[in-house]
C-alpha cells in the first residue's frame, strides 16, 4: 500500500499544482502562458517517444501537430455551419489525436523503413512538403493567413463554454495530465522496453525475432497521436492555425525543448518545454536577439550537459539520497563557478545587445537601456566594461570549473561508498 501511495504521490501533487496555479497567477498573460506550456509539454513528450525512447531524430514532427490543428479548426467551423455532427469541445483534442494518428500511420510506414540519418532526412522532406502544401492549397489551408475559428460552441457540462481563458486552461491541464500519465505508463510496458532496445541495438532485436521497423512504426504512430492532441489543444487555445504550426521552425522548437530538458529522462521534456516557452515569451518583448540566446543555450547544453537539465539534476540524485551532509562541500565550489558564469553571461549579453542596437534602424531614434542603466553603444566605455566582464567571467569559469567537478566526484564517490541502509 505504501509503495502504491509513493508512486501516486507525484501525480497527485502534479494535479494539485495544476489546479492551484491559475489561482496564484491570475493575469490573462499568465493563463495564456500556462496553457501554451501545458500543450507544449504534451508535444514535447510525444516527440521524446521518438527521440529519447526510440532513438529516432525527426526534423518534421510538427506536421502531425499542425495538421491536427488545421483539422480541428475546420471541424469547429463545420459545427457552426451544421455540416458535421456536434462534438463537445472537451473531446475535440481526441479527434485531433486521431488525425495525427492517421497521418502518422501513413507517413510513418514510409519513414520508419530507414533509421538514423536517412530517417531524419526523410522526416525533414515530409515536413517541407507539407509546409509547401499549406501555402499552395489555399482553398484548404488559406495560405499565409491561416484559418481561425471560435471555440465557443455553446454551453457544455456544468455550464462550461470555454469562453473564459481559465476554462481553456483547465481543459489543457486535464488533457496534459492524462496524456502525460498515458505516455509514462507506455514507457513501463513491454513495448516501451522493446522500443528502447531498438534504439540501443536494433540488430539484436531482429535476432530475437522482433521487427525493428514495425516497432519504430508503432512508436512513430503513437507519437503522432499525442502530437495531434497537442495540435488540437493549440487550435482551441489560440483559435487560429497557420503554416508556422507545420513548419520546420515548430519542429526545431520541440527538438530544442527535448534536448535542453533532457531526452534520456521522462521529465526532461517537461522541464524543457516549460523553460523554453517561458524564455521565448519573455525575451521576445525584451530583445531582438532572443533567437540567438536560445541557440547559445542549446549549444551550451549539448556541449557541456549532453543529458540536459534533467540529466544535470539526476547526476546529484545519489548525493542527496545518501547523505544530506554531502551537499555542504559542494556549496562553495558551485557558488564560485555559478558567480563566474553569471558575470560572463551578463558581459556577453551586454555586448550582443549593443551590437544589435547599432545594426538597428532605430538606433539613432531611441536609447539603449541595459540592466536598467542607459548605455551608449557608440562610445568606448560600455564596450570596455562589458568586454572586461565577459573576459573576467570566462577566465574565472576556467579556474573554478575544475574545482566544481572535483567536488562532485568526491561527493558522488562518498555517496556510493556509504549507501543508505
């Protein structure tokens, strides 16, 4: 009983957090932000069924996200015109999932006949082809303008209309929790295990009698199903779908989410989707260089923390499980390294912002404010200050990083030498 309760505790806590969040962050922006993060968590977890669980790198998985969104928009409009049977908005995401599943089965049958780099190139080709079709078939996709709708179809159960943003948030939160639980349980099934085996050693899987292509195909189809649910939720939330939702940009965004969060763990895509969309939403209104910052973050994680942020956290799990006192020796070296990193990052941001400002057409009409202080990018003073900060920070990073690594090695060795019990 206690084991079952321990397994259910994270899910109960997650459900409670989802219920409480809109009462803590009550603004319209916060509700929209949390809603988008919720559906992107579903999309990122669906993508990780390919990448993290099945070892398939796809550059076009937004196809199933976007096509499900288009179908959802059309279906909602057809309901208004009384051309199709009425389906409650609560169940519309399931319809989007079936659309994603349909296209996943069709495209996946062709794509999964190859693996590795060939599979990645095939997925990119399908992604570009579908993006082109959305711009060419104007009668169906309405070109660059996209399609819009109204999600309010009438009063549903308990008087819900999905007009207020908070009702849409709870719809997305509910589907997010259900889909997250379903995908987590899939990782614990024999299919989840054999999918991992295909990722690690497809030749051995073939040797024991399984078809690696069929397993990849099934994983691809299930991943497309959950991506379709996310696409339908996006359509209901934004009430608009355009070619951007099927483009390589959307595929690249979910790839960034999974890699930055950590493809090797289940919670990694959740962390990546939450962090990346929050940064994207906040940085777009602050700086023109936000895409550059996301790219630098992605490269930095891949180079120094290949396991992603979740992998970085799991590296310390044996330490705090074994002895709480083992964390104390890490505080000083970690603090030194973090301080050096912050100084270097602040200096680099200052240099980047001044470069972007000088290249802007509005640079002669507006003032540049960095960290709350007016800076003149046409004088040498700010350049010297930010360059010195970046240089000193980089030098300090080089000096403090070995100490942080040494402290971690000592703590992890101590934790493994004296396990709990």
